[in-house]
C-alpha cells in the first residue's frame, strides 16, 4: 500500500514533464532563430565584421566564419535565457519564494499520512 502511494506520488511529480520539454525545445528553437537573424543582420550591416572578431579575440584564421557565427548565436541564446530567468525571479511570485521557508503546508503530500493519528 505504501509503495503504491509512493509510486503514485512520483508519477504525479513527473506528470506534464513531456509537455514542458516540448515547450522548452520550441523556446530554444525560437531563440536560435532570433539569434540567427540578429547575427546575420549584424554582419550584413557591417556593425560587426569577421576581421574585427578575429583581431579582437585573437582567434586564428583557421577557424571558419560559420563557427564564429555559431558561437555568437550560442552566446546570444544564453544571454536571452539568462535575462528571462532573472525577469522570472524578480517578477513572478513563485520566483521570489525562498527555498526552505517554513510553512504549515507542504507542496508534496506525505505518503505516510494515514499511519499517524493526529487527534
């Protein structure tokens, strides 16, 4: 009985993870698409030049331009997600809750709750 309740609690925790994974993959796809267009725009409008990147960061010329563009896209995606995370931490009520804060209610049900008599 107790094992079944534990298994049900673990399944309840994992419920919805597939949807969250799909949403996260779609979000990263959108971020990479935005970063791709941003990097191409920066290079096409000569705000960034490949020669300036080679010289500024002392990258050897054997590194191809595609790898540099890919690295810039990864950097932009990282920065976008970092600022989304910081915004969530400041703006969302769930982001402001400190872990370990004592409360009368637990977010997880106790699998042994029926073993004790609280009267």
